[in-house]
C-alpha cells in the first residue's frame, strides 16, 4: 500500500506517524478477520524531515515516532505494553536497495536445511577488564545454556564465542575470526558491547569486509544506536548490514538510541529463550515476545521496548525447526576404502561411509534411527544405525562389503523410517563406483572416427595412484593382424592420465581395433584388455564424433534376418542351402558291350537336413514346401504319380499332386521337387497335362516333357515376383529317358522383417542426429532410439520414427548419455522380394569431456600465519569435445570432512575456459586447524568419470613457537642494549616475526619508558599494524607491527622496556638503557688506514643531548697549513667519516708526508677538538 494513500485517508493528506497508527487501528478492527498480524514498512525515515539540522541529507519516506525513533509504537493500538501485531522496516532509499534486500529475503527463505544454520556467533566487548568480564559472563551464563544445554530443551546450536575478555578459541585475531565465521555461515550474530550509529566497539567485520552471499545471518546487536535508521545526516551501521547487496545480514535487531545494559540483557535472553522454548520462529513475533519480559513498568523498560527495532521483514523465519530434525550433511560425506586406498577398488575388503548428522531443530531424547539400503546389481541389503538422542552434530560411520563387487553402488539413507520423531524427513541417495582392476577409455571411445595420422589414445587407470603398472598397447586391423605395438611407441603415464601415440599412419576408411592392458607389477596380474574399435577418416571435427558402422565393417553391430555382402553392405535377405537329387533308374549302354545299371533314388536336403526318407522304393515325386521368409520347411510330401491306386505312406497319385500344387502352397513359399524312378510312367500320362499346368504356375517350362523314369528336379515359386527358378530334366537319349540329376544351391530368403542393432554410442554431452544409408525398392524402415544412464543399462525407448534420418537434438543427453539405435526393416506385402540393403550408418554427437584436476601447495607444512600458494591444473582430456566452460570451486575441509572457511580462497565457484588450464590461489593459514585438506573441485559440466574431479592436498599447519624480535631505533639509528641518545628523540619500535599472521591490535606492543606507559609520556605516538609497518619499515620484510613516538628524555639514564606479543601469543621482552648526556663530547677518535695512500676514515664516538650535531673535519700539513676543511654530521654513538687525501684548494692529491687531522663540534667550538697524525705514502 502506498503510504501517501494512508496519509490522505487518515491524516488529511499530511505526513504523520499518527495517520499510520490510525490506519493500523482501523485495519485491525475493521478488516475481515483474521486481523493483520505483521506490518512491513518499506522506506527510510528521518527525524528531521525538513532537513534543518546541520548536515541533514536523508529523506523521510515513512516517518517513525519520537526521538529516539520507534516503529514499535505503531503496534501499541490499545495497550502501552502489548502490541497488536509485529512490525519491521526495510530502510531503503532507492528501488535498487529494495531489490537487493528482497533478493536476499527470497534466497534466505527458500534455502534447504544446512549445517551453518545451527551456528550462533556470540561477540562481546567491554571498555575495561571488569566490563569485558561482565559482558562475557552474560553470554556464558544467560545465553549458552539455552543454546547448548539439552536439559533446557536447547537449540542444539554450534557456538563460536569471540570476546575482548577471552579472545578467540583458535588464537586468530578477533576481526578475522568474526569475518571467517560469518563468511562460512552463521544463523545468528549476537553482539554485546559498546557502539555508535556508525561503529561497533569490536569492529573489523563491517559489511564491505564480508563475502557471505547466500549465508545471511540475523544480527542482534545490544549496543547503542547502530539501529538508528532515522538519523538525518548518516546511514546507520545496521542499515548498511541490511542493504548490502549479496552480503551482510538478512535482518538486524538493534536500538535506535542509547542502550540500557540490564534491560538489553532481558531482551537478549528473552529472544533466545523464546526460540528454544516455543514454536515461534518469525522475527517479529520473537521480538514482541521478548519485550514482554520488560515488565517492571519502569521508564527504562519502556524506553528499551520502544527503541529496540527490527530492520527487516517481521515474517522472516529463524531457520530452526520446531521439532527434532536430523539432517545428513552431504558436504561432510566421506567414502573411503578399507584398507585405505586412493580409489575404491573391488580388491578392497569394504568401503567406510562417514557423514555428519546435525539436528536442524530442537533437542530430543528419542533414539534416531537410520535405515541404509545398499543397492548393488538390483539387490538391496539393509543396515540399521541408531543414535541415542541428537543435539550436537554426530559423526555416523558404517561399513559395507565391496570385495569383488565392481560397478555402480547406491546407498539410500532414510532418517527415522518409523516416524518416531513425528515428522517426515528426506531420503538421501549416495551413489559411488567401485573400480575393478581395469582401464577406462577416454579418447577415443569405442566406435569413434579418428584421424589416421598422429593419433593419441588417452585412457585412465583408476588404480594407478595405488601402485606401479606396466602398460601394453596394440593396434590391430579389422582382420586381427597386429599393425603396431607399444614397443614401438611406449605408453606414457602422466599425472592426469595415460596416453599412447599410435606410431603408424592408418588407412582412411578402414576399421581398426586398439587394445590396451596394464600389468600390476606388485601382483604380476594383468588387467583385462580394453578394446576400442575405431574407424580412420581423413576429416574429423572438434565438437563432433561420427559413430560409424557399415562399409567397410559391421563388426560391432548385431543383426538378424540380414546377410553381410561382399561389398560390405547388409542385404535384407538370407539363404538356406539345399541339395536336390533325382535318379529315375535305367540301363545305360556306354559301349557295344557295357551296360551300366542305376538304381532309382532321390534326395531332399534342406539346410543340411534330409527332410525325406530317401528310400529307393518310394517311386514317384517327392517335394518340400519351404518358406521364402525364414527357410523353414512347411510341408514334405510323396506322391506315387505312376498310379492312382492307394500306396501306403504316399500322399496320393498324380491327381492329388496336381491338386496340391494348385491349392496348398502360398505365394511366398518355395516348391522344391524331385522325381524318383518310374515317376512318370503307367497311369501318369492321363494326368500329365494337369500336373504340367500346375507346375507352370511356379515357373516350370519342361514339365510337359516328363515321361517314364525321366529324372526331374525343380525349384520355383508361385509368385510372379519369384526370385529363383531352377529346373533340370534328365537326358531323353538314355534308355527309359532316365538320368541322375544333382542341384546344390543357396536358396535366397526374403524375411518379412529384419532388425539391425547398432553398437552402443556415447557417452554424449549433446546428441545430434542419426542417418541410415540404404538401397531399397519397396521395404519400409523404422528407427527406434533406446537410451540409458550407462552403457550396459539401455532399456528405455525414447523415440521411434518411420524414417532413415532422425534428429536427436531433443534427446536429453544428461538423462540418456548412452544410446542404442535399432533399425527395423519390413517388406511391403507377401509378394515383396525386392532387393534392399543397408550400406552405412552414421550417429553424430558431441562427446562428453573428461575433466581432471591436479593440485599442489608451495608448502604442505606451513607455519601458522604463512600464506601458501595453491597451484592447480584443470585439463580436458577429450580434445574432441573442445575447450569447455567449467565451474571449479576451492574448498577446505577439516579432519571430519566438514567445510571450513578461508580468508583468502574464493568463497564461490569460478568459471573458466578449460583446455589445459593452470590456476592458483593464496591460502592464509591463520585460522586453519592443525590438519586440514585443501581441494579444487570441478563442479560442471558433466564428464566421463568423476573420481578425478577433485584434487586435494593434505596440509599440516605448524604452530609458531618462535618469539618475535624487537628492533628499537632512535632518530634512525638502531639501538643496542645501551645507547647514547638525544634529549628529544624519535623512537621507532618494530616487532619482527617469522610467522606471517597480520597484527592489527595495538596491544601487541607494550612500551614503558622509565616505568610509565609510552603513550602517556610521548608527545606523539602512532601504532602501525602489519600492512602499514611493512610500508614504513620496508627494510624489514618480517615487520609485523610497530610504533613511532616522539619523547623527551631525562638527562642521564633512561630505561626503555618493550614487550612484544605475536599473533600466536609468543612473547619477548627487551630492555634498552638510553643515556642522555649533559654535554656534547667527542671520544675515541682514530684514523685508518695509517699510513694511507688514497683515502682514509676517521672513527669517533659522539655523545650529546642532541641526537645530531654538525662538526668540522680539518686536515693540516706539517707546516700548519690547512689543506682540507669539511662540515659533517654526527649522530649519537659511533660515527665513521671519510677523509679524502686531497688538497682542497688545488684539487690535487696530497704529497707524501706527515699530516694532522682535527675534528670539532660546531656548537662547542674548536677548543674541544680531538685529532691525530696521519702519514701519506705515495
């Protein structure tokens, strides 16, 4: 609702908080029930709407009430203590600010349960030691029991306490510890300490220092004024936290005026107690409930209630369930081999699964059950785990057998399967893969087209990191001949993969087989051969694979009812071998004296099987009816064609034969017929014409010539499209017209249907199309596309179409990375004997990449505080898939597998183009646990194998046990234990430390001068944290902190005591005696070398109450003439002055002889000079 409408309706058009309150009272009383329970004000305010105060710049969009301002006042409709609704404000001044907050609220409210949502960050300050203890005890005794004590129905929270009283648990600097905790996730930040509208006493975690996108906490600040959203000249810190885009807080509970310590504590503990002991979770209701504890009726209690405000949406929920809610934290999941090994192997005994379970709700004494289903090869085994109560995070562990169980395993974890806790919880699915001792193809994959020249074969050995292997590689022709071996070109084992460069040029258009295997040197066992069939082609393309079958080879395909032809095509035809014999029986005169007698006989052998008895006494016609589709024998008959009288076992005489030929054989069936003996004699003649006419239907031409015992065999078909006719008749010149005839042939078959199963193709990142090249006249072709998640589980029919070309662009390669194409042929009717052949198939797709990562650290055992360099390499091993856009994430995990924050590693994933790409990051070790693991994880895109998508580097963080070193400098001169200095001196105290932990706290250096703290006696003093110290004292690269001071010393002896403490708590103390003389004097003068040839040096010790003093160095010859005079500067302590052996007046060299030098202080005069003799030798 536009606030101006409210002003018009309830305030006579004037901007007034009373108009808003009148509207809220009207809505509460008059609107349809239920009455509104929450109010959200969207717009900033100013208690100086007319901008008359100095510096006033802020607009008053929606006014608040009073000063300090109060939005809570709006909700007190009928009572001064009990609000009628909850209220919050988004103190925005622009649409962009409003959008930023709304985006954060949506992200926060739609987030699934995560472990960081149980993290409470508790911060306490205090202006002096007593106050620091008081604030610290407020947390320890009032808040912590509600958060962690199960006897108080606690929230089972994880807590991090940072205080000026006790420091940090890790020893890290307080600002760094706070920033790290917020960046890694906290549901609630509770601050008790001093504050002002723009600052907090415990600072260093302002919104601009945070990088906590997606992990926005609620800030409850019990300090002064950081919630003062209506200040006319500034924006309060609470507003900054709320309006910061993609960082900061989701809501801020804070005061708009000065806080009252005891009453702030009541509200603070009231909020936490309400969360722990009730089902209230919205911020507005929680704050209202907490304010009801302010019930003593005092003005201070009323003021505290009025000015404690909510900046944020009052319906924003604290993401803590109101019932016990176990959640398995997938980010802590650990899957490890037993015994330990880098990769899960079927040689291992078992796999140990570990994960952290946390309670996203409140404490429960009930036993929590976990049902784990271990699914392997469609068999499920059940494991039950139990936890007796769940408050703090618990590490669960279970072990499952994997010995000799290679392949895909799936765990299904159901929490509280029996519903004991009264709620329903998500089931967690955990897949993992157990590798046998095997090699894995990377590039090429089986069936790929490859370049015939300089072909590199890349493959993986998952177990290579666990042992040493010897590799063997072969290139075979399609006929099995060995063409190349790894003896000619050895296999290379690299950090990310193995590869073999084929040492010969392959013939384009030919199929080859690549064979790879590995010998485990320790066990002396070979892996199975990895077989990769490929086809060489002159032109291959990046981003596309052509999976080829056909001319010249179908070796990877399977078919039925098709036959492989000599030209490499698959014909839609088969054949069956037949052997026919006809012997009429006769006497043949071969000469005047020789007569050969032949016995009658016949043979019907179909597909190598005699389908008739072949008895020589079965005179007549024998026939078989053969299916032209599948070669099956449909009928076998014997007709005694020489008689019409019944003959046992025969099917009749010539009349029955004619009838059978006319009526009993289908158009797509072959007739195979032979005669035996006197088949055409006796009574056959009166039926000869009807038999000949019937045979003519099958394509016979010579049946009318049959008589007597003339041999005859015939193969034909009734269809006019008959593919074959074979007819032979005996030689009529022989006696009785008989002869022995023999026919052996492959009888062509024309199946009604045929199926071609192309080999499995994939895995693909994107499918493109499939094309079937065919040469068919009438037959129909249908394509069926089956998909699956793995190569051996392809069962889902995705699509089918009556076409020889099919686009696969709509097939989801993520769901179906593997495809099998099935080609089905069907003839057009029973008379279709037309030729049909498939010559070639092409399946095109974009191959999946195979991304692998390696990681190394510049130092794996760094000193705490060091910043180490992490160097990673991400490579796409499938070069055919092209350069890929890849998302990678840097991670740190502790020994339990939980993610831990980092000050320097990027908190979100990074996108980069990957071919073979190097990347690096810096890792600060200040706040890391003693042992941890740095990792780089490849998150997207999908790739072939996942076991190499994470590269990790274990780290051991060594504690800094070396105390720091103190360097004291007076007016630029480094001090020893005892030093003469000037009365007015500039002191520099520098702390050097080998650990690189930055120091920002000025208490790291404590300096006393003559027993008094230096800051109390110095005329000026400045502290330099690490970043500034390194700039100011650049000559000291180990500078970690320092201070500069101007002081006036007492004459005589002064004692300077310096205590330095590095970030690890190591301390050192140094004592310096600083002597301020009461006069200016020179001592211990000398010259060297003496005698001298070219130049000499004068050494002298100066002591005086001035740190620096001007002096004159003079040189005289033996006659007392001054040949040099030079003004020089001396400092307290030892000085060395160059003495050139030159005549100053002439500029020439001094002659050999004896000379005298003299040095005197300008303020004192030459009456107190020191000097000596020098001999010059040329």
